[in-house]
C-alpha cells in the first residue's frame, strides 16, 4: 500500500512515497484453526496496514491475549495478495502455497521453496 507524505519547507515540497506498510493482520475464530479459509466471517477483524515487524508483533500479542481459545488465530498476510493456491514461481496449483504465504509471507509451493533454499539466486 502506498502512502504519500508531504513535507513543506520554505522553497520546496518534499514527497516521500512509503511502500513498507504492506502487511495486514487478520484475526478471528476458525472452525479448523490450522486453515485460514475456515474463519467465521462474523468474528473476522482486519488490522493494518503495518510494516512486517509491527504486524508480527501485533499478531503475537493477539495470540497471547486469546491463548485460552484454541479456535482463535491471528494471521500476518501481505496486503494486496490474492489468497489462492497458485505458486508465483512455477504457476502450478498446490495446497502448500497458502500455508507458505501465511507462515513465510511467500506465495510459493514447497518444491519452489526447497529449490530457493538449495539454489539461492
């Protein structure tokens, strides 16, 4: 998400385009707490956008706050990404894509993730 900040000086207008705030935190109650798709829409709350570190800290806080509720989860997701099972590298559909998106913020399948680790570019 882009945010434009204006600073005024005596002669210039300085514009900063901030693109770091591109993570959101989604919290709610799930029927299956290990599957993002099973979230109860009536309990879904979206926080953000934040920088990645702030989003992760908020998610940890929400998880700790609701530690007694097994079905409550908080997920850190890159804002603007369509949540589906299509890998961005190999363009194949795989169940692991959504898991890797939630766990590592990369929308890639396990085989591409392994390839990335073995043969870093």
